[in-house]
């Protein structure tokens, strides 16, 4: 636990870099994206393809921001759950027994 806190303090804790997707469906989608980009690169002018790459960069930035917001919200919900668990109040499950 101390190592995690130290990593967090020094800014070494980056969950998005620890994720190594192994989902076959995700790998198929990624390959389709690569194939589509290659096809567009062959068909479009360099200037037009540059615009497509800029669009993808913007989409990536947007996805990163959404992921960060979702992570923060999930962390807050988890923390609230821990507060609820350790608050010592009766929970509704035991009241029904």
C-alpha cells in the first residue's frame, strides 16, 4: 500500500498506461481503423489526409478527457462506498433479516 501512495505522490500512478487491452473485439476494431486509415492515405491527397489525421487527434483528445472524467467520477463513487461501508451505520440488507 505504501508503494501505491508513493507512486501517487510522485505522479507515477497512471492507470491508463497500465491497461493492456486483450479483448479480441477491440483488437478487431483497432485493425479496422488501421486499414481504413491506410485506404484513406492511398486515396486522398496529402493535404486532405493531414486533415483526417487532425480530426483523429481531436477525437483522441476528446476520448481522453471523457475517460479521465469517468475515472474521476468512478473514484468518487468508490470513495463514497468506502465511507458508507466504514461509517458503522446499519445497512438495509441486515435490516431485512
